């Protein structure tokens, strides 16, 4: 028995050692793994153990109320920011702060040359919803169940960048054009079709539906093991890139296929009471689809917000356009693989059960590629404007780290139209990096042994954490009610 416990403890220690550390910034898109999916703590807890191992159980169903709230807002802010900080300085060319600014105010459409302000972000993610899952015995083979399962959830997701601006120097001009006079207004201007930041964004609806076909692989008095195949049917939404940190339901509207197993091992005691070790593991492949995403230029964080000429005709007439409208395109997104591993110990004492465990979710980096032909006449507006273009300019600096030295720019000096080509695009800035998410969870359940159909009531919670900022660290809480027939 001690060897058994040591073996399972070694498995958990091996999983927790697989933690990748990285910090990302200047990313245009982020979506959480959808809650209440096959193998997650809130879906697994109680449902995979209580009553389902009983031969008299032909149908099992549960409803779960779920709530989620993010933590570590500073890390989320760094993920989206151009400078890996939660605060940035926006200043015009004539401002005293221009030499160490993070953003050139002119690039955001603010035409006051002496403008200066600081902007701070404190992003927050919350969701609430109802999870539903059922499992039906189809028939038996040599005393082992063959079953059909279904799982889904209705979610209300809220995201909010919570941007706060502090003015340092804001000069009111007599400009007659409808241009923004502060950063908050700039990120919500009508000229921008994408990449806006405007308070709270919400989305309500069904997340993905998962259908399972499974069977008992191993069945004895103290060991049960089930295997299954599953299909993920997308019912959520695709990103439209209108807003930074937009709410997403499900897994980005990707179809998926799963292969998994779950089981329990009685370590101490005599079933149904005692101490159990539970495992759940599955691997999922998500198929590609087309989505709208924003992206930067290679080596130029936040260059998607830089001003551009859409073609040479616009350059000749000095018609300047916001770059976010050009650097947002239809792209093909390939999510590839994701895995979910869960290990837990459950103690069943009379009508009560107590579970404590560890959950790991790992996802491969998304691959993004253009889904249509890139319009090759786009060019960044040069410091001199009036039709000049440049590849040397950045969101903060006019040329190679200096606030204003247009004559040092060879594109301007040679009157070259510096077209942006596909080789200049950083499509990785539009993709979610690969990551390993760790979670610890605990739950308590009460089983209604005197009621034939009302099975259990359980409450629980989990905390998701890791060593990278490309996912949302958060709390989950849930309360579930289950029935069996």
C-alpha cells in the first residue's frame, strides 16, 4: 500500500516540475481556457466517482454554478503593453518628456505637440455561468458499461482593461478637426475600427459542447478505469478584434477531438468508503479556423497603432490613416494540441467526501498566418509627413531612439516609398503563446444516501497559477447538484 501511495505522489511531483517560465508583451489577443470542460476540476469533482461506479446507475446528471475572477492585474497589463509595464508615458514631440516616452502621442491621433500624460492599466476578467453534464449507460459488455456523455456550459464573460489616465500637460488647441485630446479618447475614436479600449466588454452564451463515447476499461472492487473518445462542437464566438482583451466564449470556435481516460483507485478502506486516488487525463487537438486578429511589425512593439499611408496615392495627398485598420486582417489560426491532467485524493467518510488535488493544463503555441493577400502598398508615415515614409520609425521614437532626426532616415533622405511586406509582419504578436497552467483545488460533497435519485451536493474552489503571464491567474468557485437514475 505504501508503494502505491509513493508511486502516485511521484506522478504528481513529475507534473509540477514541468513549468515553463516566460514573460510576454505587446500581444494583441488573449483568451482563457473555457471553464467547465472535460477533465477540469469543476467538471470532474464528484461526478466521476460518486455513484457512477455503482452497477445500478444508468444515468447521471449534474448542474453546476461556476464563478471566476482574475488576479495579478499587473501581469495581464504587461502582456498587452508595448513596454512590459503596466504604466506607459504618452507624449508629443515638443513635450519635455519626449526623449523617454513610451508612445508618441501623434501616433494615436493626438495632435498637440506638447501633450503628455501617463496611462495605467489594471485588467480584470470575471465570468459566471451554469455548467451541465450528463452520462447515459447505453449497454454492457461483459459487465462493463458502454456510455454516452455530453457536457456544456452557459457563460457570462466580462473583460475590462480598466484604463486610467493622469494628465501631465494637456494643451487645448484651436484645431477644427475631430481629433482626440487625450489618450482615453484616442483609444475610442471613431476612425479606429479595431484595437479599441473602452471600459467593460461582455459576452453571454453557450461555450463549446463536448460529446463523449466511453466505456469501462477496468473494473474491480477497488479499481475503476474508463476511457473515451470525444468531439468538441464550437458554440462560442470568434474574436473580432474590435477591442483589446475582448471576451471569448469557448475555445475560439475551433472544432476539436479528444482522447482521454479517468479512474479511481481505493488506497485505504473498503469501498465505497475509504481513501481514493483519482486520475483524469485527456489530449485534445483543435482544428484551424479563420479569425480577425491585429498584429505588429517585427521588432516594433505596438506598431499596429502607428499611422500609415494605405497606398502611394494617399502618400501623395498626405492622407494619413490609423495603422490599426491595416494591421488587422483575417488570419488562419492553428491552435494544435492541448492536454489536461488531474490527480487528486478523495476521502469518503459516511455520507461526506473531501477532495484535494492538482490539475495541469498545457497548450501548444498558436500558429497564425495570413488568410488573404497582404496589401503591399501600406507604408509607415515618415517623420516629415507630406508623403514621406519610413521603416525606421517606432511607436515611441522617430528614428533609432531619437525623438526627431528625419534627415538621418535613409528612406526619407532618398525619397523611397518604404512598403510594408509580409516579411515585416510579426504574426506571432497576434497568437497566444504556449503555456503550462497549474491549479490546486479542493471540494467537499454530501451524498444523499437515503434518496434514490438526488445524489450529491458539492462545493469547491480552485486557484490557477504558473510562471508566465500569457494566461490569466484566477480563482474558480463552484456549487453542484447531482442526480442519478
